[in-house]
C-alpha cells in the first residue's frame, strides 16, 4: 500500500489536514496507529470532533509521533487504499527538548521511505509587514522532494486574507513543484488533493 507522508514546519496545519481529509473521504471515526520515535506502536480510535479538539492546536509541536490512518479513495465502483501519515513538525536548528529532536528525526526517516510527500506550507507565515520570505527549511524539503519523490505542496490557510497575496509569491519561488492551495480547516482544495493522490497511486 502506498505510504504518503504529511510534512512541514510545526503549526502549518498537518494534523488538521490529516483529520479533515479523512472526514472529507467519509470516515466516521479515525483509527490512528501511533508510532513513537522509540519504536512503540499503539492504536487509538477517535470520533472526528474529538480528534480535532485533542490533536489540533495553535501551540508548536502538538504532534510528537507518527499518527497514521488508512484511507480509501473511491475510483469507479472500487477504491484505492493509502496510508496517510501525520508527522512531528520540523524547525530549523537543534531543538532544546530531546523528545522533539527524536520525533523530528523520525519525521526525516519517514520522509526517505515515503512514496508520496504532501508538504504543508502555512501561507500566512510567508510574510510580515515588510518582507515575503520562504523559510530555509521549506526550501530544503522542496529541493529534496522535487528530485526524489512524488511530491505536492499544499499551500495552507488560504481562507485567511493575508494568505491570498502570498500564494503567487510561493508559486514563483517554488515553481518546479505542483502547488495546491487548500484550507485544511474548511476542507477547501480537497477535491484537487484527492485527484492528485488518485493520479499517483
Ligand atoms: N485559518 C486556518 N487555520 C488553520 C488551518 N489549518 C490549521 N489551522 C490552525 O493552525 C493551527 C495548527 O494546526 P495543526 O493542525 O495542529 O498544525 P500541525 O502542523 O499539526 O502542528 P504541530 O503538530 O504542532 O507541528 C491550529 O490552530 C489550527 O486550527 C487553515 O486552513 N486555516
Ligand atoms: Mg500536528
């Protein structure tokens, strides 16, 4: 089964996307396989609203392990299956907490193994009052994945006003990647994400 990985900076909206995309595909509950960096596996079943309440937050590094869910994408009268893996968000430099460092190392190792990479970039964070800038980390993910992987950038938080003007900047700077504008929160752009996945499964 194809392994698709949701990666990006912390707080970009990875978990929100994972849960809401499962919701969009019609899952009534979320059966997460949790993989700790130390290797322990566990399973937890969530109602969708509980998952959103417990696992999505505006603080950094809410996710500290792999949260994997199995999805079925409808094709004709059948379906195609894929594993969608939410990951610990990445940051530049060496994080002071060992737990976070290990979780980020786990993300990087899964990145190497993934068949499909969904790179979430928070459009609202691409600018302040003065300048527009893409972080070094996002450039590194882009440079590695565009050469090595089946890769798409999900330009998130398009529902926010500030995000709109940053989309064309992102498209210009990362022009060698397919970019799909989405709102993970309001499930916008999900039809295009589904189409991309079906094309590449
Ligand atoms: N306006 C808006 N907010 C969003 C969107 N997607 C996520 N958020 C918010 O962004 C914050 C971070 O969302 P998460 O899904 O927890 O982000 P994450 O990338 O999983 O973060 P970590 O696990 O901490 O690395 C939350 O407050 C979400 O409600 C979106 O499309 N639009
Ligand atoms: Mg998360």
